[in-house]
C-alpha cells in the first residue's frame, strides 16, 4: 500500500482512505454483513485510514466499526472522527454544537462506542457559528495533551477559520469535498492549507456516485438517501452531469481504466498532500477503487481531462440549499 502523510504534523496513512458513512446512513439501505466484510477487505489490502462521524446513523457507524475492528491490532489503522452535528429522532439535522464541554462529551461517547483508548484525528464536522473556532480547537488540544486524541483536523471550513485554528494548535488535515466536478477549494482553501502545512482528506471524489460510471438516469435513490434531493441528481442538472460522467468514461476507456478509477486517480494526482476517501459499502466497489492506486496520470492525461471537464462544468450545488448554508467553506 502506498502511503501519504496528513500534513506536516499528521500521521502517515494509506494513500486511499475508507469513508464509512454510507454503511450506516445517507445513501439508503446497506447490508451489515457486507459492510463488515468491506472493512476487513480494506484492512487486508493495506488501507489504514478509516473515517467516520458520531452522527453517522447517530452512533450506529461507530458501533459497526467497533465490531469490524474488535480483533484488529490498534496500530493497523487510524480513526478519523467528526463531531458536533446534531440530529433529531427523525434523522434530520438540527444544528451544530462545538462548545468545549460538549466536545468532551462527544469524545467520550465516541471512545466508548468505538471501544478504543484514543482517536487518531478528531475534528468538528462544521463551523459552529456560536462558538469561536479557537475555543473548540483549544479544547481538543487539551484532549491531545491528555492522550485521548493524537491529531486535530478540520472539516468544510474556509480560509479565515483555517488560519485561526492553525494559530491555536497544529492542524493535521482539512476534510473537504474535492473531485473533478467539485473544485472550489483550488482558488484559496488549498493554497492556504499548503502554506500552513495542512493536508487534505478529500471526500466526494466520485461526487456521491454521480461520476462513478455506475449511476444512471433511471436509477432511483432508495430510503433515506441524500441523492434523492441533492441538486446535482435532479432534473436537467442530472442529465447534464451524467453527460460529464460519460465524457470521463470515454477518457477512462482510452486509458484502459474504469470511470471511477480515473476520477479517484485525478484527485490523488493533484498533490501528495491529498488523500482521497472512498465511500465503498461493498467489496466490489472497494476493489475497483483500490485499482486507482495503480493509475498514473501523465501531464497529457491531466490536460485532456481539464479540457474535457473544465472547472465549474457541473450543474447544481453540491448540497441542498439548507445544508449549503452551514458550509463555512462556501462563504
């Protein structure tokens, strides 16, 4: 397994990370046995970085991972955990809470559910508008000193917040959406991270399956699936964006790889400080994603992708309007 370091101060992790959210939430029904088998397959392949959140399935995802990891040596994986998102009994998001005392409570619950003594990276899921980021990061820093957290990360925040956080404590990485059709970080956020020695863990590298080569206009989002109301998956936007996926597919065919592999490889090729996260819920999807590690993109390959799919090519916001309002990274 290839490895990359999360920023200047973060851990060395596998060059591809596993995002576990879809095994519990947001993408419709999942199969528990297959989810567990997928985690095991990832570990067997050398994947060490596993990403979750305490609000993924309102604790379900952490307990699922605890089951998957119970007989695995702790030094074989790094856990990246988000906190702070509040959810009601119906699953709806109802706000954020990143107060220092609340953070300590969330951390305690995550440690218990995951059945571990420490977390490798701990991060607020979004910027809490009611709590200065310095207060949140400073409190996590206390948990670093106490040994419950190894490194501090950020998620979906903008340049000002990144700078304030980094001035308070060393930041290992920023987790943020990044793909060939979601390139908003390139203008200011990515340069700021590089200036400060902060790595990027990129989620949404397949745009929630939209540019994976496996989505079609006839496919319907089942159950509680974010894509049922995601702007990029509806109406004319979907038609347009599937056209982009087809274009990417033709480029992938020319390269002798799958559409998903090309999309993941493109993200990885944007810098050694970027680690793509793949939300594979099935072993076959994981196997395909792992194949991206063997894809080398030349300057000509990258130029061809840029020419065919320029920045801003997608139609529709990456989140519904209500959720976009919570993204400090978009302000």
